[in-house]
C-alpha cells in the first residue's frame, strides 16, 4: 500500500475491560486483541489523510519528524497522532495511559 507508512494507526480499547471502537472515519484493520472482557481493535486513519501531507495543513510538516524522533515506536505514533489531531482541529488526543480526550481539551 503506497503511503501507508505515514498513516496513523493505533489500538483502541483499554485493558483489562476493553470496548475497542474505531473513531468515526477510521478504518478497522481486522486486527483484534482479547481483553478480560471485550477486545481492542487496531484502526488506521483514512488513506486520504496522508496523501500530500504538506498540502493538508502547514503544521503537518512539524508532525512528521516525530515519527523518527520519539522512541519507542508506539509512543512516536501516539505523539504523531496527537500532533495531527491538533493540526487538523479534529479527532482525539491519546494520553500516555491510553485514555482519549477531544483535541479541544488536550490536557491529560
């Protein structure tokens, strides 16, 4: 899949009692992880979100380097996704403990 590497993908649903749901507009990949009850789902933002990133929002240029600058990879994806949500003024911020909040209230 061309351009898929820049796509923001992540697990939704917090263990041990999960109710993993993809955010509106995100694609469910079919990957699941079992929890004590329910499951986590692995979801990716729409493909169109990563095409010509520089034209989508000027601040995306600042988000992309985070994918290589932050370790581990899972944390880089979380930080990158948060940067994109703030740039786009939509979606959710994922806190370090895994819970999510609206981009309008990004404080964890």
